[in-house]
């Protein structure tokens, strides 16, 4: 019984030590009139279904990118890549430009009035406007 309790306690402590998935925020230029957005709307911009905004993406293979697409579109990285491959092949859209860090995405969005991007909530500041928070 003692071994079972020790194992149970160890597994609970190990789970508590795992980092929680950070909140992701969708950002636009601070001068953009948009103030709020739903996940479904954000999904449209990042999957090439609307040209109202110019999407700015995180680096392929990054955890934040995988988490973002899972949260807004219920898609994994392979599914997103397939969607964009089809759009590019048919000439219907150009994939979002990729940046290596939250800071680079934030800078790109701050410099382009039509840009939309996503970053860790902790990286957001007054240089951009948060219009959606993804838990």
C-alpha cells in the first residue's frame, strides 16, 4: 500500500511540475480599428480564407504555432501545411511570412497596419493591440 501511495504522490507531483500551456494572444497593429475577434475569424485569416488581414506566422515546428492552430482551427501542423500547399499550388493565396520569435512577430505587426499575428500573452505590450486571448 505504501508503494502505491508513493507512486501516486510521485505521479501527481510530476504532473504539477509540467509547464502549463501558455496563453496565446492574437494581435493587430495598435492603430487598427478592430477591437475583438472570435477564434473562428482568426482561423479564416491564418488559413487563407480571407484577405482582410495579412497574417504573420511563428516559425514552422515551434510549439506556439502548433498550439495556436490547434486552438483556433482544431488543426495539427501537417493539416495546416496541406491547406497552404493546396492554396499556393492553385494560386489562390500566399502563405504567411514566418518569424522566429514573439518579438519578431510583434515588431512585424506593429509596423504593418493590415498585419495580424499571435504571440505568448506575456510578450504583449502597448506596441500592438490584443484582440483575442486563447487559453
